[in-house]
């Protein structure tokens, strides 16, 4: 065939740009179908010229579709390759195209959710938020730039990969690579999460005093006996460096005891409680309200 | 604090962007750390809004739309609470009560999201009719209309808060007693756990629990930054994947794959 229609790089860039609006018409009936058809329009426009062909192509791409929005890109790539062959006369029917879409969207969503939603987003988000809590503009900038560069590069390269591999990619996907990525992401996520829990879930029992002990003289800085002025400050700092306590009474709070036992234990227990409640199908919103109420009650009682 | 007309228009525009992203989940304008910062930027109250964004981001880390499930609405929560923080004019001191306001807003946003996603069903029916005609233009138009509807989902509530104005918002914030706001900020410290619990429930298998224990123990070493922990995590994941493959081929009894590609190449020669 002399006049084969090929999708140019600029067509593929147009499709890639549109694929970022995949979820725009997300609906309860066929989920991402509208966005999917919208994404493929630059390709379909070039490949099909008659009204009948165009109508048929649009209808077949308005079928049910739902996956993680970023891993839709390799599926977009493969579908473009299939549509290209079909428009050039290859015997690819609607069932094949629909089969490839459905066959890929399930396993790929299984990769996209743990990699992007459960690993990348909590980690980048926690990093950015910890900067932002200090009032630094670097927090939001870091989040926005890192997230979008990562996402856009991922979508472009996997779309190209899908386009070049064509239908052959479905064989690859059934292999171990996807499983490896999923498992690797869960390992990384499960390793990082407890660190986030320990550092960012604050459960503080400081107001509860376990004991107050009067310390032996010489174990604390005797403020009355210090020389006046700057000399006194110098003396006090030296004594503190030598390990003397600042106060006459040594106060041990419940929080100190907990920290000595296992730091972050209370935060971990709260997390386990939440996990248990979620498994019991308690709505996360109710758990959130419950924790707010718990915080207010405990504060009024003087425990937290 | 009162805003001038240009600032109000910009606030509504930022709200529109956040609403779009609430459904698209691509550029992430709706993530609190970005959304609150943008509100702060256009209203000139940058620092308190960044702090609010950081705090809300911690709470929202685990909120994701998985499959057809709808997460609490980070977009409405961050935009509306940031506007209230700005109008209240309390600066940094207002952050903790703004967080407490954000959570009920996230629930209200959930309802709006469900309504919008149901309305979108009508739009794809219109797309079906456009497809019969083979009309690309109409499908594009409906897709863009869908995105705009999601933008308005946040822009309209934002405009309403602006219309109510600084006075009532300030009065409402001032009427909150300190035991309540302090208690709420203590609660806010614990609420973060819910998001993590959601993520753990999704990922946990018998196989990966040991890594959770390792992470918890290592996190107690405060010298290790999150980036360092991330490095350790990646290394462990790679080591684990490689080792489990070697074990697999060994138990299989046969095969020349020792899991050592260099060794295999040398053997071939």
C-alpha cells in the first residue's frame, strides 16, 4: 500500500496533551469514556475521513473505560497503534480494540494506584508539607514541580512505548514486570508509612504529670546564687552544659515515659485503630469527626 | 480583611482551577499545599496560607480517588478554609480553626462531587448522540463543558463565601472558644492517621508487613531524613525483588537462570 496514513509525532503530542483531561467527564455510567474519546480525537480525525468511519470510531471509544488516569497513557499508545493499522486495512475489529483496552486497564490500575496514590503522593506530599508547615514557599513549589514533571514524563514515555510496541505490549504486561513494580512500590510504601506516622501523627500526653521529684542540691542550677548580669548568664549556660537541670523539680510526664518505651507508640496505636474501624466499614469521615471530638474532650479533661 | 475586586476575581479563578483538578487529578492544583498557597498568593496573605496548606496536606495525604470511590474533597476543603482564613484576618493564629472548618467542608464537597458526577452522565449521553453524527466538535465541546462544571463546583461556593464577606466570617471565628479551637488542633494532629490507615489497608499483605516494622524502628532515628529513609526503602525493595527471584529459580530445580545476568553471559561463552 502506497498511501499508508501514519500518525506523526505532533499528532501523538496532541493526544498526550489531551490525555491529561481524561477524567473531565467522569460519570457513574461509563466512567472515563468521554475523556477517552476526547483524548483520541486528534488521531481519529487523521485516520478516518468519512462520516460513517468517524461515527463508528467514536462509538467504539465511548464504551466503558476506567483505570488510573496516568497509566491510561500506555493504553492510549497501543490503541493508537491498533487504530492506525485498522485504518490502513488490517483486519482489526471492534472486539479486538475493546479487548485490548479492557485487558490492560485492570492490571495497569493495579500498578498505578499503589505507585502514584499510595507511594509517590504520600511521600512527596509529606516532604512538601513539612517544608510548608514552616511557612516556606519551597514546599508548594517542590510539590507542584516534582509531581508534574514526573507525571508528564511518565505519561509521554509510556504512551510512546505503547504506540511503538502496539499490541505486542499486552504480552509484556502479562509477564512479571508489572508484578515487580507493584510489589516494589508496596514495599517502599510500607517502609515509609510508619516513618510518616511516627513523625506527623501527633498524640501528646504532656499535660499528664507522672511524677515531680525535688532534685538534690547541685543537680540543678541554683538561680539565686548566680552572679548578676551577663556573667550570670554565662555561668548558667556553662552549668547547663555540664548537665545540670534548669529547674529545682524534675517533672516526668506520661509523654516522657511513652517516649522512653517506644517513640511514636500512641500514634501507631491510633493508626491501627483507624485501620480496624475502616475494615469494619466505618466511613473515614466519621472517624475524622470522632478524632476531633476525642481531641476536644481529652483537652477539656486536661489529658492532652 | 477585605479584598478588592481584582483579588476576588483571582480567588474565584483559583477556585475554578482547583475544582477542575478535583476531578482530573493531573496537575494537582487541588492539593491543599498548592491550592492554599495560590489563594495566599492572590490575596497577599502568603505565609499563613502556606502553613494552612501544609497542615491540610498532612491530613489529606491518603485521600485518593481509587476506582469509582470518591475521596473527601480536598479542593473545597482547602479553597474555602483558605478564603475563611484570609477574611478572618487572624494570620497564623487563625490556622488551627481554619483546619477545623476544612473537615466538614471536605464532606460537603463529597456531596457536590457526587452530584457533578451524576450530571456528567447526562453529558456522555449527549456525546453518544454526537458520535452518531460523527461530530468531533460536539464531543470536544461536551468534554470541556464537563470540566467547566467541575470547576464551578468549587468556584461557586468560593464566590458565596466572598459574598458573605469578612464581617460574618470574623464574627464566627471569634465566637469559637479557645478550649474548642485548642482541642480541635489536638484532634487535627491525630486525624492525619486516618489517611495513613486508608493507604495501609490498601497495600498491606503478609509479605510486606516486615517492612512496616523496619520503617517504624528506623524512623525513631531522627537524624534520618525522609529522603534518606526513601533511599533505604528503594534499596530494600530492589534487593527483595532480586532475592525472591533467585530463590524461585533455585527451588524450581532446573534452568540456567541464576539471577545473575553477568554470570549467565560468562557461562554462555
